[in-house]
């Protein structure tokens, strides 16, 4: 969704659909109400967020995986942590399980567990659905689950979080991980990990283990309206909007 047309906007943002859908659209509306300035907002991926800033197409980009120091230095990019994404483990609603340990989730993704009976479920194969993205960056799910190379051999590899959610909705034996902001809108069962539910409160307390920082990036130091917008996102009013779907940045 575009908050303002690119020609009418005063400043622009494009990047990770997680942050776009979960907060940036609402933040842009709140910013316009407060300052009377329009922010163009468009979704995409981390690569889009980097490209639009490097090419000067927009003042801000959005990332769900952190920049390496080398890439930040090469393109003169600065990243600002604005939120913490909450990665939900999803099962089909017919699956009777309501909790898995982090080790079990890791073992499923690394191919060490392949049948639901191994974790207290029915004697049926586990259908792992996995979004493999940002291979050249520190992608948070791979990092948390200790995935060093390919995931389980029989995994269903998809390109978007939407596809992960759709597969889990359809197949009783499926398991997948997606941002909570998308999972909570779907017909899936969100389960606890180590008996901790994926909520903003549990994440801010450091209890929930599957998270990923979300960033807004700019080229060199921001100034003018861009600086004002980032400050707005990081202040009390902006963080209240962030906390509707994510954990806060501070």
C-alpha cells in the first residue's frame, strides 16, 4: 500500500514488507497528521531497501537483516534499529501440539527430526516450509536455529512470508516460521517456544527466543525532514505504534 504518491510525497521509504505492513504505513499517517508532511511508503525486501537509498530514489530503506560493516561502509549507509520483529512458529490448526522447544524447532529445520511422533505428535511426516532469503546477510531465523547451510532436504522452499503462511494454512503436517504480524492474520496455530508465547511483552523482556531487529537505513547522516521522521519513529509516540505489532527498539 502506498500512503502518498511518490510525486506528492515530501520524503520516501521502501523496504522490507514486514516493517512496511506492520508499522511504516501507520507511522506515515501519524507523521502526516502531526507535521503535515507526506511520506511515500512501499514494501519490498531488504535488497529493495538498500537499492533505493544507494541510488537516491528514496531517502529511507527498510531492512529485516542487518547490514554488514563492509556493505555499510561501501555504500555509506547508516542503519537505525526501530523495532524488533517477532518470529512466530506456525502449525496447521488441526495439529494438536501447542509448544515446541527451540531445540526441537532447530532440529526440524536442520533435518534431524522428520516425523511429528518424535515431538509428541501424530505418526505423520513433518512438512517444513522455509523462506530462504538474505543469504549474504545475518538472517535472524537461520542464526537462531543454527542453520549453516541448506535446511532439511525435503523442505518446501518458498520466496515470501505470504507463501509460508499459505502452505501452513493448507497442509495439516506443515510447520513454518513467519513474522507474527502476518501469522496473526492467518488461519494457523501460533505455538509457544520453550513455553513462551511470541508477544511484544515477552520479547521485550528477553523471554521469547525467535526475533529479528528491524532497521531504517539512510545514506550518510539524515537531515531535515528525514531526520525528523526517524526521530518521530524512535520517540514515545512512534514506538507506541511500533509496539502494536512488534517489540520496541529500546
